[in-house]
C-alpha cells in the first residue's frame, strides 16, 4: 500500500527483506570468514577466531533465510566450507562447528592461551634452577648412588734400632782389646823374664799368630755385640752396669784362649786341670778383666750417644704419624 492511499492512523508496514538481500548478506559473511581463515592459517588463536566468524556468518545466513521464509529449518553451508571426506584431522572437528560456535565460550580458550607462556616459563625455571621433587641428581643416576672412596691408612713408622751400630763399634772395641791385651802380655813377659828387649819384637810377632790372642779377642767381640743388641738404644748407665759382666766375659776369654793355645785336644785331663789352675790367678787374666770392663764403658758411651739420636728420630716419626691420623685423609686438588 502506498503512502498516498493510507489514511492517517493506519499502521505503517515495515519493508520486509527480499531474498536477494538475504543472500548478499550471507555471502558477505561467508567471504569474511574465508578471508579470516586464510589470513590466520599459521596462528592457532587466529584460526579459532576465523572459525567463530565463519560460524557467525553461517548463523546470519541461516537466520536471514528463516526470516525470508526459505523452506527448511537449517542452512547448509556451501561445499567450499564443508569438511572434506579425505580424512583430514585438522578439519574433521569442523563437522559440528555450527552448533559448537553458539555453545562454546571463548573465555576459557583465551585464559588457557594466556596461561601457556607462564606455565612454559615456570617449567623452564624449575629445570634450570634445581631438579624437580622426587628426581634424583644426575650424578646419582649415572653412578648408582653415592660412591665410596677407599683411602689406605698410613703405615706406622718402623722404629730404628742401634744394633748394627753396636756391632760396628764392637769391632773397634775388639781391636782395642787385642792391642791392649797384647801390650799387657808383652809387659808381663818382660817382668818375668820371658821376653827381653831384643826379643820383644819377635814375641809380638809370635803373639799375633797365636791362638790365645785372637781367641780371647773373638770371644770379647761376641760378648760385646750381644750386650749391644740387648741394650740397643738404652742409656749409658746400662753400659756402665753391664760392663762388669763383660769384664767377666773377657776373663773367661783369656782362659779359653790358653786352652786353644795348648791345644786342649792334645792335653790329658790332668794337664788341662793344671793349666786352668795356673791361668785363673795369672796377671794376664786380671788384665783381660780390667781391659774388657773399661772398653765396655767407654765404647758403650759412644753407642749410647748414637742411641739417643735414634730415640729422638723415632719419637719425631711417631708424633708425625699420630698427627697424620688425627688430620684424616685430605683431598688433594690438582
């Protein structure tokens, strides 16, 4: 009805949209959705917006068709917008995109998208700073737990002795004993008329080849070395006291030397007894006792002085060993 033929007060009829206008608006919405989808194919968030825009366009077209009285209660999108049957997993979820577009809310998707970088950075921070709870360290996983390092304990110091030195010094003492013992024998020979000044040298050479001199010397040396092995690093007082015992050893060495000089294997029992009785009270036997006693004291002082130095070295080594044990094993870094 035209405006000229309408009476005042009659209702005004609004123009109803034609089919061409509905189709134009639907096509425009679909074009906008396709443009948005092509522009954001590499961005997941933009793809979601494109699908929402396409759904909005489809809804607009469907509503336009319904308002225009197009038969049917639903609108089927064009073939270009429908998912293909090729098994594309990226488009298989779009079969129900029209219904999901109206029911889905974009707020949870936006929240998850905003939380994703934060969770990623938080996970990176945990990995960089320290291992997560319940995870074993790399060293423990590589070597199967804590490793035990076995360290050999230092050996205790071996105490030094003085027996070898006592033996060497005993050789000098024995040579001194032989010289003094020979001198006493020659002196007593001059006194009793056995030797004269002209035969004194011959008597000395004969004594150097005799049994009585070297037998007494060897016995004295053995007694001296045995006493030095017993005293070892002892003090000089031990040599002074036990030097008396070594004097008796020298006295007995004189008797043994006279038996070898006889020689005793050619003597009868009576001759052997008479020889022993004569030498027990002989001046040379007492001289042997005194020489053996004095040499033991003075050479023993030399051995005792060296024994004191050996004791000091042993004490120093023991203190160092105890200090090492108290300190424990040390880790040396190269």
